[in-house]
C-alpha cells in the first residue's frame, strides 16, 4: 500500500501550521524508524505520565518492553489509551527577530491502545526483532534467552489507530523588512551521532567488535544508521 | 539550598531499579538544563497527549511557549495536570545476553500544573530569558519584539511539584557465567552534537556569525553547551 495513510480525526489532525502536517504511512514510518527512544503518554487516575522508552515498529504496530515488575507496563498491559511521540531535533533556526526563531524537527504523534503481548512465542519473536533491528547479526553471538528471562520481561504492543507527522526544514522566514538588518540568520544543525565504541573492561581477550555493527562508527548519524539497517 | 530535594510520592518515586532514582534539585536541574526539548504530557477528555516542545527553567518552574492559537497551549493555560519529561540518550549497552542489553541515559519526569503566564511583562521577560539561554548576546542584535507578536505568543509555566531523575551509566552487568562467552560487550556512546552553522542565503553581506555563539562549533556536544552557557 504505497499510498496508505492514517485518517486524521480531531485527535491527530495538525491544526497549527497545518501545512507542516502529514498523515501518510511513508512519512510517519520514516520518522519512527529513524528513532530509538519514544515518549509514551498514558493516564493513571487522571494524572498524565510520560515515560521514555526504547521502541520498535512492525507494520502499523509499535512495541516497547521492560521488566514485568514495571509499574508502567503492568498498568498498560490491561489495554489503555496511549500516545507515543517521537521527536528528532534537526536544527536551531535563527531569525532576525525573536518571534521568528524556530526549530527544524521531525516528529510523530501516534495514538492507540497499549496492551500486553500475551503469546510467549510472539513475545520472544518481538524481542528478537528488537535486537535484530538495532544489532544486525548479533543474536547469533548471544546465548539464547532463558525461560525465566522471558517471563520476567513484558512486551507491550500498540496498533496505531491514528498518527500525524509534523516537520520543519530550512531557513528562517523573516518579515520582509527585517532582511535588511545587520543580524546573522541561518540554521545551526543538531544531530544525534554515534561515538567510539568502548569495550567492556571484562571483555574476553581476542574478541573483536562485531562485523555486523560496522555502521556504528564514530561520528555516524544514529537516525540514518537505524534506517539503513532496516532496509538492508 | 544546596541540599534541596523534591519529596517523592507514589506519583514520582522510582520503583523499578530504585537505586537509579534521585530526587535532589542538583541532579534534576542538571538533567533539565542540559536539554532543549521536553515532552509534555496532558489529558484532554481522557485521552493522553504528548507534545514535544522547547522549554526552559527558572528556579523550580519550567516554561514553554508557542502560538496563542495552539490547541495545546489554549488547553493548558486553564491550569491542567501535566508531566514534563526530558531524556538524554547517552549510549547503547551491549551485554552478552539479550536480556542484559540496556541503555545509558539521563531522564527527568516532572509533575505539576501547567498554567498561563498572564502578566505581559512576565511573559516578555520569560521569552527574553529563553533567547538568552540559547543565544547569549543575541537579543542586542535583534529588533525588539512587537506588541502584536507578544500578543500572538502564549507562555505556559509549570511549577514543579514533584520530580524524579533516573539515570544509567557504565558497562553491562552480565550474569557471571556469561563473561566467558566469545561475545563483544561494551558501550556504544550516543551524543547530540552541533553541526556547522549554515547561513541564510539571504544573509546581509558582511554579517559574521555572532561572537556570543562561539560555543556552537561543529561537533560540540549540545547538552554540554547548554549547561556551559547557563553558568557563564
């Protein structure tokens, strides 16, 4: 479905600067797949909570996981409304007036119902998918998961019911008269990058950095790396 | 108050891996001040929303802003429960089993009531503080804000009632037997960095990059830069 889109309702439609909003799967998945951390919003007894968590996607479903003892996950497994937001900060936009300063960014707000992945085989398969997404080839080097480790882990799934993407790119949009001012204007890019891998001091002698992880080189953009690994 | 702390209740106490939790102002402010984007959670008609936004801090109060036409801000100005979460991803922790893989991070969850800054002078002062925090010395180069620009801008304040910080640092903690495996283990650092500033193609000839912004040099860590500018 190359043209598949989410149908916005009042909940997800981008109202302010609506020209920045998109609802098609390609735009939304591209932003989600370039991210590693999502902020999950949920409501307990009227109180909003926003918890950061690693996440992954399969089709229209988002997944996250953690300890089976986690308060957040124990609450979410029952099936609760959630909002999963992903944000990439891409740059600071310096205009010629305070008012027109802005940010370049890519963000997605996805709405759905969080619930437990209660089939143990599906849970194990999703955890494998998470490792594979981040660390291609790594599972072959790891010992298998133990039964009690899987029992101690909860995976939550949220099928996306609605989602919107919002992005800004490019230079400032100043008032026409302000272009004459003696004021620097432009964009300061911000990027999330990989640093030089640091071996565990207890690493067994002779074990090299995995060949499957060569995209994790010093200075590589993390968002681009994640997308590149998904499409390999 | 060097030893000032927030008093955790059931809402903010770190339960899972509670040794990673902190409640003192110094720890919490250090994480907040190193960040530029927060994720603000709020509840409209039972539905959780998580909106990413630039923010700043003065004392125990967090501020964010936007268009007076923003649905989020129009809702928040009435005084609503909010959760403001800030997250720094610092590294991927590769262990010798899937189970012990982890993330190095610094995060804060802050709880309070969002409400409008309705005094126009306080609003203008806070917007100045925001510019000063990000761009030292820049206000002297900008034209003053116009009255209708301030009227078109809403600033929201949330005094922190409770907050908790949660962090992880360092290498994997593997099961003792697994240290004998032929498996690479360690940390892949992740950092948010500044790129090379890009001048607006319409920049007036002869205008140099501002001397007050020299910390924004290619490769600088954005979190460290923000903190350094605050303490200057």
